[in-house]
């Protein structure tokens, strides 16, 4: 219970104001397409130079957690995920908004994020030594099978057609191969100078989700995804709480999946929401309702996204191994102040480590409070006239894609991908499997090549990739996922339901 001794440090005036500012700013940045949690934390690093180490980390940690949750705002209201982590949120959240339930979707989104985030931070507090050793067990072979497990999810993300879902995922995998191979330096599919650095995931995300929306708004002359104004009263919030209570299974699945994914270095938190969404759908008795406004999809995705935050810091704080790009930026924030994370961090700098972790716990509560307040006003975006809405989304898309690397090449890639996705949607393909393939491609490829190098120097690829309890467990999960998708597709075909 050592962490209780340092709770008071969070409520010191400067520290608490930084916590408030980081939370509010993170929600705003998260709702802006193109500004990922990693970019938000990186932008705040210079502001920590003149702060004490504890105060700087409080600001960065608050921005991290709030940005992850804030991405749900644009995902639900505009169907433009604020970051890759919010892709799954858009699948059902935006449909709820179209049905006049936008405020309800935002409510359950922030409530689920808060609960998942609190559980994730509690795991960080109480199980850090155990989890750190478990995280060390993951090598290239295990991370490869984790990526393959994600690939098996691709087809089932598209409830309309299993085959088209797989084809969309394969297209995403191909897009992930464009550019130079990170390990061997080979040049692949570089048709234009803009593709030299490959397809940036943030740029692709903006184009794939934003441009089709803009075209739809302009083509039909009205807000296709209009939401009705819902006044947020105490009863409305209470209704959302009851809705959350009826979806405890989705909340539990999301929290567990997010915690596990966050702990594994190198997997990336952006797939936590998608995997949680897929597992929730598989365990649901009403699978066909997913993608059509089922709140369980929003709850699972957002609880997973924030449950991932706490465990993702376990390898960083105890082993000096950043578990995600955002954790790597936080590592920079520590090093700037002369603090080197490792097994002795909690012995040498207990006031820094525990105050930082406690601030993340309090930050989850503040994020829910301000998120509910945001929900009261954000749903008014539905009343913006279609031409103005289309222009505003287009400006955000251009700004977001350019700001990633300050490159016009990214803007061109964003526009081409957006137009292509619009045409693909017209023939029945969906965006989520394509983006998941784009995310998982580099993870699977890099770990397969690294694992092959290790295998060639030891007992060979078959032994390296297929031996060991953890490898075999992951292989069984992959087979089970494929079998489930195949069986559910056949059952749907027999009953005439969409696969």
C-alpha cells in the first residue's frame, strides 16, 4: 500500500492544475482527427522542461489517458476516429448517433473508458512486478502469432460479407508493405515519391474514414449521419448508467483484452479496441446487431482502449522497455529529468513513480466528468448545415494528414486512399478490416523476420515458432478463431443472414 503515501502529491495546487489542464487538453486533442495520443504527448514534452519531474509526468500522463478517450468524440459523431485506437468505436457509435443516440453513445463511451482505465491503473499498481516478468516472456515468435491472431479477426469485422472482409484486410496488408523494408532495406511498391516512407497509419486513417464522409455529405445534400439533439439531464445520464450495467459482459471483455494487449510490448494499443470488439461480438447472442448501433460494441472498444494504458507502462517503468510509441515518448520525458526507469525506479524515486501513477488514477475520474460535459455540447454538431460540415471535416482532414510529418505527400496519399475507399464501399467493402490489415502488417512482418533470424541460428523456424507453451497456446487461439469464423459464416449462409 505504499502508493497511498503519495496520494497527497497529486492534489498539490500546481500538480492538480496540470492534471486538469492535461485532461481537458487531451480530450480536445483526442477529438481532433490526426492528433494521436503519441503526437499529443510529444507536443507537450517541451512544456515539461521547466517543471519538476513529477509535475511533467502528471501533465503527460493526463494527456495520454484523455487523448485515448477523446478520440471517441469524432468517431461517434463524424465516423472519423481520432486515433487508430478508436476505429472499433466508430462501427457502432456512429450508427447510434445516426439513430439520434449520439449523447448516449458518448456517455457510455466515457463511462466505459473510465472503468477500463481505472482497472488498468490498478493492475499497474498492484501487479507490476508479476506483470513485468510475464511481459518479458514475449519474444518475436509470440508477437508474430499475436499479429496473426489479429489477422484472423479481419474477416469477421465486416458483418456484411466474410469474404469481402478478408479481401479488405488483404488490401490493408498490401498497403502496409509499401515503402522500404525496415529490416532489410528493400524497396517495395514505391510508385511515387510520396510513398517513399510508406503509408502512414494516421494519414490512412483520416483518408479512409473522412473523405467518404465528405463525399456523402456533398452528394446527398444533407447530413446522412444526422443525430437528433438530446438534452443531457440527470435522467439521461442515469439511463446511460443503466445501459452500461446491462452490458457488463462487453465491459468485462473489453477491460480484460485491453489489459492483456497493453502489457505486451510492441503489439500496439491500436488493436486492443478491435480485438475486444470482435470477441464481444463472438460471445454475443445478437451478433447481427453489431455494426448497426449496438452499445456493447462501443463499451467493449472504449473500455479496452483505456484499460490498455496502465499495463502498457509496466514494461516501461520496470524494464525500461516502452510497450508502445506513446510509452517511448514518456520514456523521453523521464530521461529529460535524469530519471532512468528500471527495477530500482520505485526504490530510488518513489515520490515520482507513485505520484505519477496516482495522478493517472485520479485522471480517469476527471476524464469521465469532463467527458460527460463534452457530451452535452458535442452532439450539437448534428445541427451544422451539410456544406459547412463537409468543409469543416475536409479542413480537419487536410490539417491532420499534413501535420503528421509536415509533408504534402501525406495529403496526396490521404486523398487517394479516401477516394478509393469511397468507391470500395459502393461495392460492399468496409474500412475497418482494411485499416486493421494496415496496422498488423508491419507487426507480423518485423517479428517474423526477426524470429527467422533467431531460428536460423538455433533449431530452425519450425521449432522456434511452434514450440513452447505460449507459442502453442497462441497457435490454438489462431486455429480456434479461424474455425469460429468459418462455422459462423456457414451457419449464416444456411439461415440467409449476412455473414
